[in-house]
């Protein structure tokens, strides 16, 4: 069955048009589709052409949606596929758009991975293990990840790890020396630094603490715990008090000395 385009009107939405066939509204199209098919008043449209117009318009809208998503930042193929699926784009249309974007170089997982590693090297103190995991979650393949991680050289790794370690050490200034070091080690592990890298980072740092400062920290911590475990004259309470201080990184001899110096506790 063939119909004739009797009217083409502009929608309120920019770049969108309404096509009327034989005086009746038939379908919407984008400006790209209008130009691609050379649609004009008086043109005859059969069912085959109408279906092509519908498919082309669906692709055009999906492509526009994808470009808008890309306008904020780079995306991986997986992220784009998920985004389009979440916006109810048909599976066939999604694969068409993905193919177009790859061909147009708007999607390139290898380049994405390299950009991601470069950015994190500069702005974030993350190790390679975390970056590898995050790129996997974004759908980047192992070859592309491995190539990108070669950009993260040992010198930069140690520099970033050392900065992170120093920040963590300073933030934990109210804790005992041993616990502060444990916190630094845990943070480096959580941020993706390997055991060997952590060892090299620790070799570059000075974790010594002024004995007077350590005693001050012990005093503050012990005084808080005294209120929790009173009366310390009770053997069980005193035992809990000592265990709490040990968990906080203080040595048994220092705890015993504190108790001797504070018999009123």
C-alpha cells in the first residue's frame, strides 16, 4: 500500500518533524532522517519505506542520546550499552549505534583505559591493582588494561604511594605508633598497591614518633578508657582496660607503667 506525503510540520522539539500521509499523521522523524531520505511533500511512501523511516529514526534518536552521554566524559562500550538499554533502546538498535560509535572513534576501550590510567596517576593515589579492577568493572578487556597499565611506571607508583602513606600517617596522629603503621599498610593495600610496592614505600618513610608524644597519646586514650572500665580495682575490669589499650597499639610495659603512675585510676 502506497501513501503520499501531504504535509511535513516542525515539532516543538528542535530537529524533529511530523510526517503526514494522505492527510493523516503517520510518524515522526529527525532532521537527519528527513535529509537522508530527501522527504518532501508529494513524495510517495510504501510500507517498506515507512519501515525504513521508522528504523532510521529510532537509530537517529539513539545516536543523539549516545552522543549526549558522551558529551560529559569518555565511556566504555559496556557503559554505553548499559546506558542505552536503561533508556529502553531496542537491542538491535543498540548494537547498530555501538558499531557506528566505534567506527566514528567515539568509543574506543583501549584509549579509554589509557586515559583512565593517566588521569588516576595524576589526580588519585590509587595503585595498579585497583585501577585494573575498576577497568574490568567498566568492561575493558584484559589486553587493553595491560597495555594501559604500562603507563603507570614504578617511579610514579612509589611517588603516589608515598604521598598516600604520609597523608594517612598524619590523619592517624592520635593513635599509637604501631596502629598508625598498620593503618598506613591497610590503606595502601585497599588502594591497590602490591606487597612489594608497600615494602618499598615503607623503606622511604620515617615512622618514628617522639616518646613524649606517644606518652601523651597513651594518657589521653587511657583516661577515656578509665571511665569505661571503672572501677579498675576490679581485676576483670583492669584486664579489659589493658586489652583495650593493647588493641590500640600500646605496649604492655607502657600500659603497666601508666597504671603504676596512676594508682587512683
